[in-house]
C-alpha cells in the first residue's frame, strides 16, 4: 500500500518543482512536458501487473526512467533556482 502512495508523492514533488521553476525560465517548458508524460507512461507501465521475473526489461526501463527523472529534478533545482526564490521558500 505504501508503494502506491510513494509513487504519488514522487509525482507531486516532480510537478511542483518543475512548475515552480518554469515560471522563471520558460526555456524548460518542453523538457518538463516531455518528462511529465514520460513519468505517466512509466507509471502506467508499472501498474500493468507483470511480475518482475517475467518483465525484466520493463522494470529495468522503469527503474532507469525514474532515476533519470530524479537526476533531472535534482540538477534543475540546485543549478537553475534563482536566489530570490530560495529566499522566499526559506
């Protein structure tokens, strides 16, 4: 049960971080949109109900996809966040 909520919380964090930073730098609109649909595709793929032993490539792709999104979020938030936004969040 917790894993369902973890995926939902992860998606909420991804959407909030990308939308907040999109207001300041509109150049990131298209990568955010593509990764948003990519995340939803990975989520749908993981809910299909296959066993990890039967779908090794699908679960490996999902793991690498979620890792790519996490790296994108981390780099995006640490490198491209304006100082003014960080001061208002603190």
